[in-house]
C-alpha cells in the first residue's frame, strides 16, 4: 500500500518520470509501477484459497451444524473431533467464519400498558466494596410500567423470602399494586417454566392472592417482554454501582434510596415525562393494599427457651422475657437482619445476624422484666392511662388486689400491652374486670389465646383461581402520555 501511494505521488509531482525510473527508485519492477498507476484503489491482501485436507471431508457436516442446527462453534468442534477430525482449532474457526450465514436481526414491537395495568420486577447480582470487604449484593428493581416509577431494594440474599420482601417493600412504597406483575421464570415464582405446562410456585400464588394481583411471566428466551425493568439496570450499573464504595450496608441502602429519588425525578427518554409526576396520576389506578403484610413461610417459627433465646442458623438470639416458652415467628430481612414477631404479628425485636457460628446475641433489656427497679407506681399509672385512657377502675382494683406487688404487676401488664393491638388488650382488661382477676399472668394468657390478629398461615391459593396471563402485546399511542403531561401542567 505504501508503494502504491508513493508511486502515485511521484508520478503526480513528476509527470515526465518513466515507469522504469520510478521502479528503479523504489526497487520494484516497471510492470508493478504500471499496474499501480492503472489501479484506482490500493492493493489488498487476499489469502489464497487452499484446500484443507482435514476440513474437506467435513464441509457438509459443518455447514449443516452451523446454519441449520445453529450449533455454537465449540459444540461443532467437539462433534467433529468425535467423528475423527484431526485438524487444528484455528483452521476450523477460519472455515466456520467463511461459511456461516448471517443471522437474522432480532426485532420486537414495543408495547405500552395503561395506568395501573402492569408492573415489572427483576434483580441482578453485583459485587461492591462495603467497608474493606468485597461483598455480593442483590439489587432488586420494581417498576410501574406506565409511569416508569421505579423502586430499588438491596439485599445480601436471593432466597424466596428475600425476593418476596423486596417485592413487598416495593409495593408498600407505591401504596398500591398494579393488576398484574411481570416477572421472569425464577424458582421463587415458577416451578415449571414449560410453555405448555406452566406451574406457578404455590407460595408465590399465595403471595399474589394476598395482594390481589395476577402473576404474569415472560416466556423463556423472551427477555424483551420485561425490558422496562431490565434496561434500567444498565443505567444503575454505570451511574451507581461502577466504582462505588460504601462504609456499611446501611450506607449502601441510604445511597441507593437517594439514587432512586434521582431516577424518578429524571426525564424519561420514552415517555418524555418525569416518572414521579406520571406516578401521581397512575397511583389512583393501583389496587388497594390489605391491612397486614404477607406471612406464609411455615419453617420460620421458633419456640423460645426458658432463658429467652431462639435458635437460627447455628446461633442464638434473645427475645423479650414474656415470650419464654412461647412460639414466635422469625423473618430474615435483606439477608442480614433477623426480625422476630409475636403471634399477633407484631415486631418484638431485631438482631444483626452473627457472622460466627454458635454465637449468643443478647440485648439486656429483654430481661428487664426481672429487674427490681421498675419505676414508681404513680408514674406507671400515668404511662398506662396515656395509652389506655378511661382505665382508672382497672388500676384501682389492681392496686387493691395486689397491695404488695402492684407496681410489679402494672409494669408487667404495660410490657405485655406493647405486643398486642389496643383493641385486643382492652378486651383483656374488660375480662379481667369481669372475672375480678388482676395479674399479668391472666392478661398474658387471655391475649395469647384470644387475640384476633392471628399470625396464622392461610391455605395456599389454588392456581386455578387465577387467570394466568402470558406477555400480552399491547400497542398504545404515545399521545396518551402527552394527555397526562397536559393535566400535570
């Protein structure tokens, strides 16, 4: 190529120079000079076609496997070796590149959904620096398809409980849920992802039934059908994850929520609107949430020992003294917090999960019911009446019945009241007055057996109760977003 350019330049600057003179100057043949001057483009190297004796017997087989069976190159090479191929890898891939037909470009039709019609949920694994340790985290993303209002949750776990928690927290943040939620075919949602024999996970169906939305999944190999939730991960990776360092897991959570707020206040490239503004309109179309959060994992029940401890994953954790000998429910939050709930579905304590096996994690105030200093009776009375006004008769009868240890009994009863709904507790007080029994044991026993807000598991919802929807191709005119913009303005 250099000779071709030089020949052209020499002839342009010195038209009188002969081909022989130029050839002599460049040490090339005058025939080469003539060909260069006659050529309109520089010469290209073309590898001479050679018959490869190792490839030749397998040409037809390679063509079929590459272009009809759509096998990958590594798979084809393995097949050829099993058939007696003795050639090298380089020559094989050179031939494969030459004969492989161009793949058709994949394309799809974008679709939009009405307000409150669909949400999409997914997650992705990342490794980030927390403190001085490289830590694997799972970033969960929930997005309302119409408004593109997005919720980001982070956890150290991707168990079904962690997935449900992230989805539930997202729904709670939105204050409602869309009619259907689009997911992939992860085991947390689907037992059998077959197109012809779809089987939803029973617990997930129960979860859907609790919140009233229909489960919807993307067909296998159809990731584009939930592109609204998958595509934003690229932005999260480049603008939040890349190069980030965090002092602690709490620092990661706080910064993620700050980033989430920035996302929802950013002009969306498709809707040409701010997600947070569109969501103000969309939220009126969401399904209302039930009164209580979902609870449905049988294995997470524990019995408290007499020394106020429960076991989890090889370690023991303390709970308040009044639960000794009772059953409680546990829930791991975000993969690093152990939450303990009473049978009345009330959070009674939280522990950071121990990284060491056989650890005993104790909060001293869980044993304060046995302390001698429980405060002055009059002060306890004031505290009691602030929470339960109109209960003067109960306190007077308690003091009369328990002259020696009335202060102790009132303290115990106040502690018990923190673990139940006010309605349930007041009913226990009325029963105490009815039977003329005034002690903490009676109150605790009555509440344990008669409180209305049970933490029971409901029967799993039958799959047939749902109309399972696959990905629906809905075309919506983008002018609909403009109508919302006009209303917002």
